[in-house]
C-alpha cells in the first residue's frame, strides 16, 4: 500500500501507526524504491543511551556522533552518506521506547527531534526539477494491544488509504491508526 503522506514534504513528519499483531509493516508502509528506509527496534531503545546507540547503528552515523539529543538531530538532518529521494524511519515496538522511569519525559523530546529532522529535510534543495525539499518521515509503530501504554504519543495517527488490489482486497476503506 502506498501512503502519499510519507512521500510529501509537508508536516506532520512523525506519525503513529497502530497495527494488528503479526501484521507486516513493510506491506503497510510502501514508499518508492529510491527512498532510504530504516527500521529501528524499539526494544533496543528503552533508555536514552540505548536509543542513541540503536540509531547510530541503524543509520551508520559517523564516528563523531556525540551520543546526545543535539547530535541525533544533527545527524538525522544530514544523512549525506545515505543518498536517497526521501527517508522513512520506522520505529517498531514504539511502546518500548524510553520506558525507564527516569527517562519517560525524553519521549516527547525524541518525537520532536524526528519532526525537526523532517522539517529540515523539507526545506533542503533537492536534485529533482522542483528544487523543493525531500520527504523525511518517522513512523512509530505499535501493536493495537500496546497503544494505551502511553497517554500521549506526541504524533498523530498515520492516515492510510487502502487501495483495491488485483485479488479484490478492501476497496477504498480507510484506517487511521486509531
């Protein structure tokens, strides 16, 4: 399924995707082949240090990555070593991100950084004929049964339009991730 919001340079740049257990996220979130798609395991992001390490590993951040919020924002807004026509970050098991008692408030900061990276990419010049920015979106994926683990996800639900498939799939139904 193609989701046009993920191919846009417009906000919101961070989204919540509530999905059924066992549902294949790569089938739900399809973007053009020229996009760089990275999957971050929320299970490895329970602490701020774990989150920063996981992002550094998944994105192959440069050696100078400072392992702090400012460095994360700077690296996500750059990504010159990962050229693409757009960027999609999928955080699986998002209910497990920053769940240690002394780091729960950092979750809002984390989502703000993802949004700020999206905004930075939307303002960059691109190689295409429009010269407009490039799409950068982050999807916080959480199973339906874990949706209520957070009072506030700080990201709106990802609106998805299911298009008819050749096998006669659901026609025109919409799911909002709620």
